């Protein structure tokens, strides 16, 4: 019989790895809440139109990477490939567009059909924030500051670089699009098939091309900065000045773009050299046209998302919390197990982490207690049970003491064990 395996690119989160994921999520959520961001959760499955409208038919995500599902009613559904569109849809469908500003934090799994590799899975996990209704640069500065603080708390900020660029306003982008298209038409025969298609429908997406031939052509392409109008330059300067005031280091990267039409002004990424080709740890930007693209009102927005798997890969032992060692209940005979359960329940209510040892005699159960890295074994034999006592054994030193069961919690606390 064939051994069942997880789907390619989808991994089990075993306890140790899950603990690291939870640490990243909890750390990020606590910091986000201190900035006034409230937690939101959207469905894993959305109508395809949610992403088709926002990401576009020619984006790699929509054309190649989405997991599509047809339900029994014939609806075209997809497993969500990213979080921003779903949160924007939630703002619209729940009638929240009149309650601006809105500040949301989210965490959860995303799905993309692509070649699994280090730091990139088909089921992966994101944390992210979205800020709706703030058109001023203070909004951009705040979400970048939030990202920086999270990375600092995770002891990652010194090992990443904040790369930042401006995409300009719609006028600047339209001018740049015209310049870029004129340049690329002169090289159309050398473009990849994907880029030839994008040239007609979404030329800025060509800037994201991974094709080596496209990259060579783009080296001499017009620069976005050449099309920036005065207002766009002013907005970007305000953001950079704000980052300097907050002492957040950054590096200008004129090649950093977002190819979708609803993006504007600031785009940024926190990148690292520690993860090979998957060097982007956290990325975001301003998307003032997103909700309008989805059929809603024109509402400014800015946000970012970060891959939890990549953050976990960068965690150091110093920042990861050390699990609290449990207490082990060690009945000397199986007939005493129920008394062990009673004591375990009492100690749990008093704030202790307690595990039962199951099966076998004293020696076998003590081995199990050491295997789970218990700090103390609470041994229950016939004499202890009849006198409502317990033998408390320190598994590090071997020292043991007889204690009334009613006093064992305080005795442990006096020893600094909780």
C-alpha cells in the first residue's frame, strides 16, 4: 500500500515549527495592535472575480498560479493567492467604506501553484496590514515603521535592507507607460512570448519579467524617474524625510516597481541575502485605485505582506521563546492513574503545565518524563495516595522531597517553577 504524503508544496506544521509560526504571528499582531490595527480574517475561498479584477488576466498569479475550484452550483472559486484583495472586498461587502480610516492586520495561509523551492511553497502563510482612507504620506510612513518594528522585534531588521521607490501618480505613470511601450516596440521581436502579450494589455508587468532576454532589453529602457511630475516627487520626498526622522534606514531602488494599475506612489521591499533567490521578506506599497478597480468608491490605501516561512527561516535561537518545561505526573501503577489525573487537573488550574505519563512501571514512566523534558516528576505510590502526599523529584538534580499534595504548587513556585 502506498504511503500517503502531503500534496506537493504543502507542508505539515509540526509542533516545533508551528510554535515558531505562532511566535511570529503573535509578535506581529501585538505590535500592530499597538499601532491601532485590528485583526481581521477573510475566507480562504473567494470568487475568482475578486482577484481577476484586481490582479488582472495577464498577471502570473491569475493566468498561471491560482488554484481554481468549481463548486456544485457552477461558481468559479479560487483559493486565495494573497490577502489584500480579500480584505478590500470585505471592506466593500460589509459596508465599511463610510467608516474610514480602517486599519487591519491579518495572518493566514495563501495558495499559489508554482514550483516549490526554499522559502516558496504552494501553501504558504502571510502576515499583513492594510490601511484604508489615509491619502497623506504619514500613512505610508506609519505602515513602513510598523514593518520595521516587527522585524526589529524578531531580531531581523539588521539583516534586511529596506528598498524603496516611487511609482508616481497616474499622470506620471501614464507618461512612463507611453515611453516604455514606445521603447519596447522597437525590440518586440526579441521579447518573450509573455512580454509580447503584456505589451498590449499591461506593459508595466514586463518590468517584473524573469526572462533573461527581457532583462537585457530592459537595461536600456526609460527610467520611471524620468516621468515623475512635481507632485509625485514631493510626495516621495515627504516619505523619505519621515523615514529619516524615525531613523529607519533605506536604500533607493529605481528598478522596484508594482506592475498593476491600482498601485501608485511608494513601493517598498525588505530584502535579505540570507535566503538565496527568495530574498524578499516583506513587500508593500500604496494602492489608491484598488477598491475603485473592484467597483467601489475611490479610497486610498497602503499596506504590506510578509511571508511567515521566510521570517521563521531567519529567526535566531536568541529571539525564539524557550518552551516552559512541563511537570510530569508519574503514578507507580496503572491503578493509580486516576489519582494522577486528579492532581494534574488541580495543578493546571493553578497555572502549571502538566503532562501525564502513560503505561508501565516507575522506571519506564520516569524515562518518558525525561523524554518530554519535564522539570519535575510528581510520583504517586500507594503510600503517597493514602496520605494525600506526593514525591516531588527534580529531574535535573535527582533531588526529591515528600510534600502534601495541597502544598506542592506553592513549593514549586517557591522553587521558581511555574
